[in-house]
C-alpha cells in the first residue's frame, strides 16, 4: 500500500478531540480536504462530546450570521426586556465586545 494512504488511515484512526476541534473550527472558514473530512467524520461517529461541540459551533455560526445580516438585535431576538433594560444590555454588550477586540 502507498505510504501516504497508510498515513491517512492512521490519522483517521488516531484523531484526538483537540485535533477534531481544530478541524471543526477550520471547517467554519474553508472546506476540509478528503483525509480531514474522513478523519473528522470517523471521530464524530465515536465521540459524543465532539458531536455536541460541533452542533454548538454550527449554532453559533448560524446565530452570528443572522445577527450580522439583520439591521438590529430586535430583528433576531424578540424583546424580552423593557426598552430601558434592553438599551442597558446592548450598551454593556457593545462595551464588552470592544474590550475583547481591543485586547486582541
């Protein structure tokens, strides 16, 4: 058997959760190559925690995409707070996001 094929088979069978998480994150930005897809799919078949993490990543991506595509926060989430509470929450959230971005 070709040495490269054997390396790919070994990689599929020995993918760690950390490596799977890295591939799941990478998959959000660009398609995985065939050996990476096989390795991740195989790992997800046997690892419940990574399947849960993958679902959470997909949900987070869908939410952030929807927020980015909407005009206001209220277009995405129905108002649960009165207008004053909502404004205070949005201000705190904006401040926290700015702090995180500034620290990067």
